[in-house]
């Protein structure tokens, strides 16, 4: 390990990591640390995932045979409604942005936290409150409207719609706050030198998502508020019996919920870009096209909501316009898929668990996207609308793509934020289980749908039984795979192997942070490298990667090397002569010291400190600085003095709120 | 990289060819998917040729009458021997009633010219005593033949849309396999192994990227355009069309024909454009006949429209595609399995052979007013959707069972109680929420104006008969 330790960019971590910096339940519940908030989100989301998955399995089990097996009618309606509401509002929408985005995105920016830590905590508690309200509907008779809450049914049903829409309202605000927070963070907390096109694609995706969260979610809030007012005060808004318009509700609802589909999928696309690039050891092909396509998808998503309503009675002109606009969404989606595939070309592909999920995503998203073409074609949609074809299509996009991306991302960053490795073989096995189980569940549903099986039916024509049975078997394979994955991740948190700083050879900034990161993420200012350039990274032992130009811990030395080779940039630009001289000494000394340690340890002999000091002196003489650094401690002292706001790196240290300091 | 481009270019060509030219071969790997028995499927087309003579001659009816004594429930049919040929005056077409309520075996007797359809269809469905010939048709198993993917379209206007479906299916298959092959090929060829290193390649290539932006753009423009054109055909009825009013409520359909005949099965003539004018009484529903490729939401207090021109006589599925609450899955279910609760017979679309539609209108109209009150009540129970919520076997569904309910005293939701007598039943139909049976949801719609006086009496008599 000596070799490793030596070549570890930052050496041993001196500060405690964020998991251990403070202890006790209170320190978690009141934390302002984005990583802890993200981890609390993550736990909530994983629990919701299991609950929502259990509802799905109940639904699928009932569908094993026509007629009633154990739930029917109202009970069945409750279960599919709960499945939809839990999965959409509690799992998929906050899954990648609020949980993994919270944990990773600020670190990818090299920032110590998000812009508004308190708002971040508030949005988490709004999520908790919303989730509790959704759960609270169960003892009050359970919602039976479907997650879409279509009027006038949702105005008439005796089930607790008011509680549910209050929950949705709060969840909406949670989403808005998260989006707002991330927008500001990405705008203001990028380090100097990190322009928009040096942002990791994951950050681009989260940025695009945040735009939608901030602009679209208020419409959801208004819509459910109107629904509540109508139910409560009997003011005719959507109820035709009071002069309202039930189709208007659909417009309002999809004006949010269509962008919501992209709130779900775009972060997934972001992490897939990261995973494919890292595990193929290749820069993402056509970075700018991928980045722009994220933003264009986000913008286009606002103007296609009407394609959910082709048979609702909306005018034919509107249908034509929405159909045309809908097809434009296909273009950036196609670009992304082609770019991802091209990224694999001539790479060095490592089929680790996250990469298996990523490749699975490529195929599933392709199916999800292509089947979207059927539904965009007006005449074909008339036949397929509200059938299992639609069910299968949106599961391919929302689950096959988003959830698979979420699982991939979870495995990818898991070592970083927990400091533990997950069991790799089990992870690979589960990812295959997810892939095949998923396809077995939903491919038959396309056939059922085009044969005319409508959605939300607990009883069906016997001709569909074989497809339903295949689907149910697939659902169990899928459910068990995900369940094992989640359990193994919880298990690894306690018992997993210790994770190195950079287990995958990732190039973005989070891999320079200690594992797990310290309270403010970095002990030393991270050094920007060319994004998605893996030439410097070398795997020195399985799952341990280092940079061959170990410049992270010695900016001065990096500068020296940089100047010598004429490469990169002169980080000491603007420094005084004396500072330059000092940095020269450091550089030289570091080099010598590193060489010695390497050669000596590789021969199994201990390092002689006296020899190092001698090398220092030699180096000082050679550089002509006239100042001798007698000991290694002295070197560190000088470096420490140089670090914050030094000439070497543009490291924006944001203002930290005083109570945030206290938690240290 | 070249291989990808080649694949994509190839795909684009095939797409262009596919959407412009003939229908690609259906992906019929799964073979035939007929649910109906071979026998019933075979019967349907032949029957289409027989009944060219829609007006039923009184003499023949008389003959049918005489030979059908087991159809004893039909009350005095022979007293009205003159049928109205156009079937518009429902009441004076009374003699046709015997055809309806006669036993299956009675119908063939008059088969010479009066009830050829009855002859054709009653035989396989033997034993359906007392079932009208048109209901025998409706009770037949659904016929569906088609490809692995879809039942065959029987709506002329939807042929283009099917062509679009199969074209896009071919296109999708090409793209999907191209991408899958590329991914798998790369993942294998460039897999990590000892000594393997990533090789240098361009990080972007504008020409390539613009190519794969432009190609999908061209494809989707074509898809949109042809989709729009075929959609216009699917939604624009010709000037002359048979118009049928559709009313939906939880959980039944009611189709009202030009002569006032109502039914929960949709009966339509073959090779004739049929236009549906639809609305809903309560929440959203959606009229969906898969074989017609027709789907349209029904919105309360607003009319929506659909049309189709069925090309082949037969019995086809009809479902509700917009979620509408408790019994959405069993909208207009006429018969359920006792053990599983699975629906055995849903409302259907019956496409009649030429002439039979007119006969249906006449017979149905006659039938509805010339039955014994108990039978009429039973018919109303089945056809007006009472059976969606009320059982006659003693079990509770959404509403209380009818069995043995007459004469009992029931608790009401306001704490009082009421005796189930004629007046209570009538009030419960007209103002269901006025005296609500305790423990049941107030979800029953009012039937004010929906039922004729005779029908109301019939329901009361029917309830009395359920001991």
C-alpha cells in the first residue's frame, strides 16, 4: 500500500469525513451539508422505491389471471394509483436531481456546498411532509383517481383527494426549491476557469432539469390548488356541472407533467454521459451536441403537452400542432443516443456494474424513444392511446431509462460518498436481472397494447392472459433484482470494503475529493484538468486510479512542470519573482522526494529522511533561490500558507454561514 | 464508425421506402390470434349474404309465430300482425317481438325469409332460450383475426393508420437492431483486457453529427406528415352517415338509434359510415373499439364525435379506455363469472349484414314494449347497466343486491329506515340519493327521463320476482 499511499494525489486525509465530522441523530436532521441532505433524500427515495415496487407487484400479481385473485375494483384502483403517485412524485422526480444531484453536483463543481444550504434542508423536509401526506391517504380510504387526478372523477370520488393534492403541492415546492438552489449554485459556484463548456455533462443535465423544475412545477401547484378549491368550496373550474371545463384540467396537468417526464429523464441522460465516458475511457463524443441537446429537450418539453390529449376532444388543429412539435423531441434524443454509442468507439470498455446499467439504459431508452414515435403519429395514437402500449412506452422511458440510470449512478458514486465499495459481482448480476426482468415485464405489454388491452383494468379478456403472465414473471425478476441491489447497498455501507479515492478513474472533480469527502468536500483546492481526458489516469491496482501527473497536492510543483513542458497554463502568472522561486524549490524538492520514495519502496527499503533533506538542499542550490528549506515540515508550512486564494488556482471560497461552521 | 454510418444510412433508405410504398409484411411470427372459435368465425361472413330483404313480411312472421310456442313469454304477438317495414314506429312492429323472445329453435322455423340471421347465428348458440336474434349475435364470442401485433382492422378509414403502424414498427426495428449491434459490437471489440488501451479517435465530428441530426429530422417530418394525413381520414366522417347517439355513465353505454331504440351493445350496418355523437353523464369515459381503431373520450356536457365504416359483419370488442372509477375494468359487463368475478360478456359492437341493421331497429323497438313486465325488467337490468352495481344472486357489489330485497325494510344513511316497496324503488331510480341505503356509496346516477313507464314497472316486477 505504500506505493499507493504515496501516489495518492492528496495523501492521507487529515480532516474527518462528512459522515463522521459530527455524530448523533440531531446532527443529521438539522444538517446543512448538501451530502447529508442528499443521503437523507436517498434513504427516503430508496424506501419509497421499495414501497412503490411492492404496489407494482401487487398489481402485477392480480393480473396473473382474469378475474379477481385477491384485489379487485376499488382496491386494485387504489394500488395502481399509489404505485403511480409514489413512483412519480417520490422516487423518479427527486431520484437523480435531489438525491444524487445534491450529493455529487456541488463536488463536481469543486464547490463546498450548494448556494442555499438552508433552502436545501427545507426542500428535503417539504419532500418528507409531502410523502407523509401521500401515505396518510391510505388510512383515510386511499386515493383511487390514478396519479393523473383527472377531473371530473377526482372532484366526485369519495377518496381523500384533498390530502393527496396537499402532498403533491408540497412535493412541488420541494422540487422548485431544489431547482432554484441548483440553478444558482451552477451559475455562481463554478471555480474560475470552469466555463460552461468545461462543466461535466451531469451538471449540464441538472441545470436543464432545474430550469424545468423552476418554470413548470408552479403550474402543478396552481392546478392542484384549483382542484382543492373546487372540491372544498364548489367553485366551478373543472366541473362541467358548475360551468367548468374538465379538459382544461388535462391541459394544466400535462403542462406540468410533460416537462416532468423530462425532469425525470434528463438527469438520467446526464449520468449516462458520465458513466459511458468514464468506463469507455473516452471523452464523450460531441460534448457540445450532447450539452445543447439537454437544454433543447428541456425547452421543447414545454410545448408538447397536448400529445397526451389527442383523443380528449381537443381540436384537430391543436392535435396537428402538438403532433408536429412532439416529433421535434425525437431529434435531440436521437442525437444523444448516437453520441453515446460513438463514445464507445475505440474505447477500453470496462463492464463494471454502473457501465452495465449504462449500456442497458442505451437499449431501453432506444426502445422507449422509438415507441414514442408510434404515439406521436396522430392516427396511430388514436388506436394506442390509453392502452398497455402507452404503459409500456412510458415505463421504458421513466423506469427503463430513468431508474436504470439512477441505479447506475448510485453504484458509480456510491464509493465516493459512503467510502465503501459495493459487492461488484452481485451488482453486475443484479444489473442483468434488472435488464432482463424489465424487458420481460414490458415487451409483452407493447403487444397487449397494440392488441387493444386498455390500461387500469383489473379484469381482462382471456386472450391477453399469456402476455400478462410473462409480464408478471418479469416484474418479479425485476423487483427481486432491485430489492437485492438496494439491500446490498445498505449492507455495504456498514460492511463494504474501503473505497479508494478514485475507483473508476473518473476525470471530473469529485474524484479528487477525499473518500468520503470532508465537510467542505475538498481539503485542498481541486485542480482542473481537461474534462473527460483519461490519458493521465492510470489504474495502479484493481479499482485504484491515480493521475500520473500528481499535481493535486502540489500546485507549485504542477506549475513548475507546466512551465517546463510549456503545457497547460502558467498558474503562477502574476506571482512575484520570489514566489516563483519558492515554487521552483518546492517543485524540485517534491520531485526528488517522490522519486526517492518510489525507488526505495519499490526495492523494499525504508526511506531515509536525512537523504530527503539533503535533496532539498541540493534542489534549493540548483534553483538559485537562495533560501533553504531544511525539512519537509517547513515545506508543508509554506504550502499551507500559499494555498487559499493562492496564485496557483482560482478557487472561489464562498461565504459560509456562521452556523454552518458550528457544525464542525 | 463507418459501420454505424452505413447502418444508419441504410435505415433511412428503408424508412423512406417503407413509409412511401406498400405495407411491409406484418410481423406475423406469433401467428393467428383468434379468440373466437373457428366455428363462429366461419359463420359470420356467410350470413352476410342472406338477408337482403329487410322488411319482414307479416305472413312470414305469422308462420314463425305458430312454430314457436316455446317462446311463451311473448305476450300476444299475433294480435298485431302488421309490421312497419321501416321499423320507425316501434310499437306497431310488435309482431317481430316473437322473433326476439322465441327460443333459439323457433327462429329457424321462420328462416325462409324472415329471420335468416337468426337462423345462421342461433344454431351455434343453441340453448339461448328467450334471447333475441340480435342478442344472439352480440353474445357470440369476439372474432379477431390479425397479426401478432394487432387484430385486423375492419374500419376502412383506418387502413392508412395500420400502414403507418407497421412502417414505424419496421423503422424502429431497424434502428433498434442497428444500435444494439453497435453497442454489443463495441462492448466486445473494445472490452478491457490486459494490454488493451483506448485508441485515439476524434472527440467530435461535425459532419457526422450534423448527418445524424438531419436524418432523424427528415424521418420525423415524414412521419408527422403521413400521420396527420391519415388522422384526418380517421376523424372526418363523410356527409352521409348513420348517426347514433352515445351516452356513457358509470358503468354502462347507451346507444340510441334514429328510431329511439336504445341498447348497451352498439349495432351498426356493414359498409355504411356510422357517426357517433357522444357525451357522458358523469365522468370521462372513452369509446374504444380496437378492431375499428376508434377511440374518443366522452366528456360530460360536451359532444365529441367518432366515426367508422365497418367492412365486415361480425361481433367486435368495445371497451372503455378512460379511467372512470370502481368498475372501469368492467364497463357494460353483462355477465360475470361467479367465482372469479371476471367479466364473461361485455358490451360489443355488432356489425350487421346488409339489411339486418334495419331489422334490428324494428325488432328491438317492438321487443322493448311487448314483453312481459318481468322480462322487460330483466332486459332493463342488463341493458341499462343496473347490473354494473346490483346483483341478482344475493351478493353485494357497489349497490345492494336485488335478490329478496322487495318487501324488506332497509336502514338508510340518515339513520332512519325505509320499506322497499314500489314507491321506494321508483324513487331510488329517479332520485337515488334521496333515501340512500346505509353502507353504500351515493354513486348511482338518476334515471329520470331515461326509462319509459313500462320499463320502470318492469324493473319493479323483476325485483319482486327475485325471491
